[in-house]
């Protein structure tokens, strides 16, 4: 189906969200970008005490990745290994599911303040907060429950090592994650709306509990915190 035919179909069937997404795909990122997301938090006191995901398959195990394993971990996402070294050397941890010495699921964790570049989000976190990001499962290993199982074990590890709350940012449309996090005890605390036009960026954050809205306009990433 041609692009014009698709557009007419979207108009005829009232799929205005699809029209918006199709237009956004054709606009260069540097010229205009929009995205929406939500912040989910798992508090120590509200962590599920039962193992919802069940045991991992026998050949799989969860553990911290070492620096020497960064090349293998980066191949899951396709990011350059230099980015993984940057995170690791800054003190972030990489926790994942392994089959023998092969990583098949990875989760990055940052302690303290941070900045999420693609959403313009300032995480004003304390040193007891843990921001979980960069989650990825090897496509060949999906459908085995590794994502949910690892998140449960990661929460157990982090809370046993000083964490008071775990934070995740989930982009709009990421249905599997939006479904899974509440099952694990995560609650939505903030909604984020991000817009960028010719280098001028605007992030709007709504507190889901108080309804308070904050808007920040900027051009460059902050220099006083870790950029993700």
C-alpha cells in the first residue's frame, strides 16, 4: 500500500494517532520530535512479596555483569560498547540474565540524580533511589519470561543493598512494560510530555498524585548530572 493510500485509510477510519505517527516518522529528529512517557516507582514497602514470574528456566541465572562482559552485553542492543564502558566506569551497574557466560537480558541501574536525554527529564533522585534503564532481552530469547523474572530478582538485589525505591521511565505505547510494572508493585507517579523543535526543547511533567505541573524549556543537557 502506498503512503498516500495509507494516509487516506487512516483519515477514513479516524486513526488520527496513526496519522500523527506517520508524519513524525518523516520529520528529521533534529527538526522536530515529540514523545510521551510515564514514571513508575516501586517503593520498598510496596514490593510484591511473592514471585509472580516464577522460576527461571534451569539453564538461566541472574547476576551482575563484569566490565569484561560489556562487549557481549552491548551486542544485545547494538549500542557501541564505548557507551557501556561509560556507564560502567561512572558507577552504574549492569544486572542481567545469563546462559553460562552469555548475557541474554540486561538491565542498567543508576544511583542518584540523572538526566534522560530523549525525554528531557530531570531525575532529582537521592542516593538511595535506583533508576532502572536500558532494559533489553536478546530477540532469540524472548517469550521465556526473562524480563519479568529478572526485574523481580533485580528488585530483591537492590533493596537488599540499600535502595529505598526503584524508578523506571516507560514511553507511551510500550504495552508489555506498562502491563508488567503494576503487576510487580510499581505505581505511576508522573506523566511526561516532551517536544523539541529546531533544538529548542520543552518538557512538561505532571505529578499524578498532586496534579502539579512543571514546565522546563532548554537547549542543552545539564552538566551537573549523569546523562542517560
